[in-house]
C-alpha cells in the first residue's frame, strides 16, 4: 500500500468535522446553532441536534408527510383528478 492509499483510508474512517453523511440533508437546511432544521420543500421545522436526534424523523417526514417532496419525486399533480 502506498501513501495515497493510506490518505484515502483515513479520510473514509475519519470524516471531516461537520460533514453530513446522510442524503436526507439534501432536503433539509440547518439553521441557528444547527440544532434545528427546516424542510427545503414545505418549511416544516424539526429538531436535528446531531448528538441527540437521528435522521429517522426527517426521512419519515419526507416519505409520509411532505406532499411537495412526494409530488416532485413521484411526478404527481395534486390538482389533477384521478
């Protein structure tokens, strides 16, 4: 193994401080002291302190509660009658 391989391995084992790993953060924006976040689609506010809260609540919001996210994701038009 050369020196470059060691650098890549260390980067994967020790992500930079403040780096978000979950893809859910593409849909939410942290604000204030970063213990709160808002949905980028509907603006609903959630607690998101990294030490006390996980991302499960945020994923659940996107999958079951956020109509705007789901209409974009699934291409649905809520105004259209079925």
